C-alpha cells in the first residue's frame, strides 16, 4: 500500500530550539573571551548564513560548525567550539520546549489515521535530533529529513525527492521556506501562525488564507522573512492554501480526510 506522507517543519512550528537564547549567546561570550575583546561572532555567522541562502546554497547555509571555523580562522583564533556539543548541553527543560500543549497527541492521531510522518527541517540532524529526543518528538516521525542527508534544503523541493509524489501536505511557519516548498512540490501548503487575531480564529482554517484580514498578516510576515532584501512583494508560490493557529487544527481539515 502506498504511503501517504505529511511532513512537518520543526523550529517555530513544533518546537523551540536553544540556538537563539542559549547557544548563540554562549558562542559570543566564549569567542570574546578568547579574543580578549568583545566579538559578535553570531552576527558574522548570520551574515554568512544569509549570503549562502541568497546564493541558493541551502545545505551549506546551515552548516554552523563549518561557518564558525571559517570565522575563527579569519580572527586568527586557534581554539574551536563544537556547536553540536552546545546544543546537547542546552537541550534540557527550561531551555527548549514544545510550542503547543497536545502537539504530540496530534502527531499520534495523524499516524492512527494512516499517515506516515516526516520532519523536514533545514537544521542538520546533529543539531535537531538531540532537541527532538529531549522533547519526546523523535519517536513519532518515520523519517527525519535534513539538508546534509538529502543534499538539498528548503525551499528546494528536491529535499522531498525521497517521498516520490506521495507527500499530501507540508506544515510550517515560514512562507519563504515551508509554504513555497509545498506549493513548488504540489502538495497542500499549511502555514502555522500561532498568533492569529481573535476574528480569524472563528474562520475555518481552509478559508483563512482567502480572508481579507489575512492579507496584511501574510505581507508583514513576508517582510520579516525578507529582512530588507530584494525579495519584492509576496510571491504567489509563497501564499498558503491553509492557515492554522495550532497544529491540532490539522485534525479538522477536510483536505486530509479526503486523501
């Protein structure tokens, strides 16, 4: 029997990783101590990350250890930091969390409904799996697809090549990565926006994307993701088919019940 896949983004969709609040600050503090002066190594990392993304180097853009080594060499600093070790160190309660109570139960119910689940993330496996495992997510996914394993990163639909044409929906919180990926691939694009205004909560998830009040939210989100780069107005391929305020709303979608 052919599998029916639902794929999920991780960071910002299902979980909060420790990079922003814990790993990056420790990088800055450690490198500054080695240099004997304040050094914002994270700014350099993010600038290099953005440069690689603009060049469509979607795998290399998430190789944080490789980028860090290059920056340390430019600073003539011989010491090295292992970002994987920092992730493991900080993948503990209070520093990481599930974004929604009950999200694991939703994954369980989707599996019981006959779907196979995959995490499709731009974070390398060594950075993502320790967090997934600590949060109890890893056991609910049949596959964990990461750029260095797939040879591609979001929004390149090649990251889904292992599934053939059998992905029915991709769920994520970014228009430029997740929604574009799903629309390019040809599956249902489900945009997760956890802070929907009250008025939109009364609108069914399948109808929200076309609601007039959603247009401003999508435009604002697109501008945040563009970070001032020349992405232009919200592209057609970055407009979602479905908008959910929480992953539990996936269980209400007729689009999935009909598959």
